[in-house]
């Protein structure tokens, strides 16, 4: 199939995806969630994610081919951890008469990551809010996280100090005109200088994973970052649900994850 690209196509595609009649899952209402890099369209049984045609210091989605490659990479990474949630990719195509179609035979105008929708009430953040996270659920989460890290490929050659320094440089560049952030920027640099020698790349604690782990029922990763940012320190990534869990009344997640490793 031939491929076309352009920002105008994205606006047209987004408007088309908001119409429930175009969806194959019988949806009667489409909910859209927008971030700085994606538009996520939530149907009845499936979810379609479109990457915005943007360029940032850590990603470049500006062409259709680049968005295709990022979609493929996201699918590859996420299927390692949550294969049941990621059935594949989808395309929006343009038929000969100019109309759009989902996975049609015409020219591809946009690539999408296709996901299975799960019950919003099952999101762990919602569970923490409504009934709390008991020891059984905290233990299950810790074991899942430990299994995910055991499966992830170690990257012993990663220079942890250099990688974290690059992230701090991005934060510094983004906030250099924000007066209120001056103290935070200085503190980040001071801490990096103090602990650079202790960063654990040589010990095998960096794994090829990516994204952030928050209070969700599956370990959901992302390829919407450069390869350096997907090489994560195991301790720092697994602290994220621990911190959120403590705010939700589940302070045992951190301890149980340590025991599960």
C-alpha cells in the first residue's frame, strides 16, 4: 500500500475516529484522551492510539514512516509484558473515492497501536481509591514486576551516569526560563554529581524496558522515547508504584517487590 503523510491528515483522521459508526466493536460513544504526544481513542472493546506528528528532544513522530516504526516498536516492547492487551497494529486508509476506512485496501494515512480495553474500575489507581490495596494484591503486583524485570534484557554496558545526565539536561533545557524551577534544577545537578559513581549500569541493573510503571493491572511499557530512556534502572522504575501505592494506602508494595526479586 502506498503511504501518505501530513498534519492535515492527522486532524482529519482524529475527527473520523471520534465517530463511533466507523468502529468495528459496536461502540456507541468514543472517548478521546489527549497527551502531548498521542491521541487515544477509547471504544467499547478496543482502544486505538495515534501518535501526534511532533518532534521533541527524545522522539520524532514527524513522518508517517517514523510513526509506523514507533508503533511497531511499542507493540514489540509491550507484548513482552502484556501480550493479551496488544493484539496488533491498525491503519487508517483512504479508499479510491476519498473516504477513510479502518484497515482498508487504500493508501495508509495513519498508523495506530491497537489495544484491548479493560474495565476502568480494574485500574489499580481506582482500586486504591475505592477499596485500598491489600497485602494479597500488593504481593501479586510485586511478583508481576519481578517477573517482568527477569524477562527484560540486561544492558550492562549502559553508562548510567551519562544517561541520567542526559535526562537532567533535558529537564534543565525545558525549565531554564521558569524561575520557580531554579532550585530544583540546581538540586538535580548537585545530586547527579554526588551519586554518579554509584549508578549501576555495570552491575546489570539496567534493563531494556521503558516507560513508567504506575498503578495499572499490567506492566505497560512504551516505545515513545529514545532507546536510552528505555534502559531503566530497576530500582528507580519499581519505586514508582511503591510511591503511588503508599499514597493509596499500600505501603507494602516496596517491601514485597524486594522480597519477590
